[in-house]
C-alpha cells in the first residue's frame, strides 16, 4: 500500500488541536493582546479549522511560546538552612530549660513564641 505525503500545513486537525488553539487564544486575550471581538472572531475560526494551516493563520501576529517549547522560568528560591534552624532550636530549648530550672517562668512562657518567630524568619527570608 502506498502512502502519499501531505503538504506541510495541510494535515487535518483534531478536536483536541482546536481546543488547545482556543485555550491559547484565551491566554492572549487575558494578556491584553486581543480584544473581545478579536477573540470571538478567532475562536469561531478555530472551531471551523480543518487543517493545521487554518489554525496557524490565527496566530500569525501573536507570539507562540508553546510552539517554541519555551516555558516561563521558575523564580529562584533560596534553600532553607535546616542546619541553622536546628542549631537555633537547640539553643532556644537550652535557654528554656535553663530558665525553667532557675525559676524564671517568664522566659519559659516566651520561648515558644521566640521559636516560632525564629523558624518563620529563617523559612521566609528573602535575598535581594
């Protein structure tokens, strides 16, 4: 059986291809690149598209991030210094136990608050 090669852009598209095109058009609308009328017009054309060329026309004047395979970069998140958190917790625990043994209940009651503040500070510290 012989197979014919189909010219580029003349391959038939599926419902999933049309749905992806409509979703991408919606993203362009949300980014402010399309007006409501343009979105409605292009969505109607996407629903009627039969070939990949029909869909390509809809994006001729729009950036195609998905087509190039690029994705937005993840923001940098500094690693949590777990050793420092543990060391600070040990120091605070030692202070609490020492304060409790020496009869300073104020230190004993303040320690949980200090521990929570210290851990939150270390976890959510941002570098500029």
